[in-house]
C-alpha cells in the first residue's frame, strides 16, 4: 500500500492537513485518513488533488492546432473549422487525437466530456478506458428541418456502432439547429446515460443573428450556401428552452454573453444544471473571456474546448487564467471546478475526488510557478 501525505489534500468540502492518502498498487483509493503517531509515509510539500475533469472538449479537432486564425470572431471561426477539418486525411486526424490524449493525461486530466460528430475518437477512447473516463456527446446540427429525423438516426447509429464508453445525443448550438431537430430530439432523449451539453450564448454574433437576422454567422451561412429561414424567437436561450426537457441533466457551455436573467432561467430548470466555462477558448476566438464572477460557484465546471480554439488542452491553464483575472476566487473553489464539479456535471462516479475503491488519479502541485505533476 502506497501512503502519501502533503501539506494540503483536496476534498470537496475543504483542504485537509495532517492526513495521508492510501493507494493500492493499481492506483485505487483505499483510504484518506488522519496521520497516526510514529507512522512512516511519503511526505510532500504542497498540494494533492485528484485528476482534472475537462467537462467540454473536442478531441476530434486536434489536427487543427495552430491553423485557425485567433480572434477572428464566431462566424469566421466556424467557417475556418468547416473548411479546414476536411482537408486532412483520416490517418492524420487519428494521429492528432492520439497525441492529444497522451498530452491531456500527462498534464493531469482524468476524465473528459468530449463532443463528436464522427467515429474517429472511438478507438482511442476504447484503448484508454482503463485509465481515463469519458462521456461522449454526439453532437447533432442542421438547419434543414426535413432532415431532422435522419440526423437523429445517424447520431444514434454512430453511438451504438462505435462507442463502448458512455455517450448521449446532444445539440450543437441554437444557431445551428432547426426547430424540427430540437422538437424531435428532446422528447426521446431520456435514458440512463442521457445528458445534454450545448454551446450557448457564446458570442455577440449569436445574439445578433436571433435578434436581427444579421451579423457574421448569417454571412457565414450565405458564403457556404446554407439556407437560413430565421428562428421563431429572438433569444437563443428562449429558443432552446421552448422544447427543453427541464428534468434532464444539462451542461451549458461558454455563456460568455449570458445575462443574469439567462442564468436565473437555467437555474430554475428541474434537472441537474451546470455551467461550463472555457475562458481561454473565448479569448482565442473573441479576444476576451467570460465574467466568471457572475456564475453560481456551486454549479461551475471547466473545459478547454478544442485545439482549433485553444493553444492547449491543459485544464490547469484554465485555472491559471481565472486566477489571474479573478483573484478573489479561492483556490479551493477553482480546484473544485476543475475536478469534483466536472465529474458531477458529466455523471461520472468516482472522478474528481478521492473516493474509496475508485481511480480518480493523484496530482501533486508544489506551488508557485511550477506545473502540477501526475503521481498516479
């Protein structure tokens, strides 16, 4: 049995001092208990916390690292992704995914909420499932209402035929979803693994499209010859909530342009509701991050988005960004967002905290400018 102590050991409630973490040879948590007199153990200066939980990621876009022009705005960003992702071979895309998984593991991530449109991440996740945990969100989108049923069926086939780790169907974003698609998906979205993760109020362009029918997203549709008929409501969140099954677990991602009233409406949903912030992705696309301070601390989790919209998939760097821009937020709160609450948002048991008989990973941070290190 390996026994490790540190000045501070994380629990969701508080930091523990004078405690020791007991681990089996396989890396499972045996116990987290007070130190007994005269016993011997590894003693480290600094902090121990569980592996990070990246609640929102697009691993299948890893081949676009460094290709998309930063701070180009939402319309131009989406257009570049659509045009660039198809120019790479399947082998190149798979190699980039494998490299990304290796990196997130080494940088301390233990679980990922991953958004997919294809099968490319499936074999990598299967190969890693004994070490990492995944919830795959199969993302549906399309503005042609006549194709709604086939879009849903294609998503079901993708999950059933290719993914052997937890998955569920979800929707991309309000501006890319026909009324028919959401109306047909939501009534049938229940089930044990069912949960929604949806990009919401990410940009001013999204709000402009709904309010005025203009802006960079509309211009993107015109350049790509995508028929656009407008939406029946003038607010993106109202449009989604009109059909939303309010008792289903949900993760609302980005919310950079969300108002206090938007957040209030989401908190009133009956289901388990989470707000996932990806601040460095917002900076990459829009030149500024979210106002982190306006979100309810007990419902925040963190993500990186993709290497198309971020310089790395290192969740610790999201923590550092928030520390630098919102120094009043306690460090324990930030680690809770990066670990425990991410696991809760994804419905993954035993990650994000040192739970008995589970393998949440063990991360050591000495403090200061040094990067955390994976111990287990």
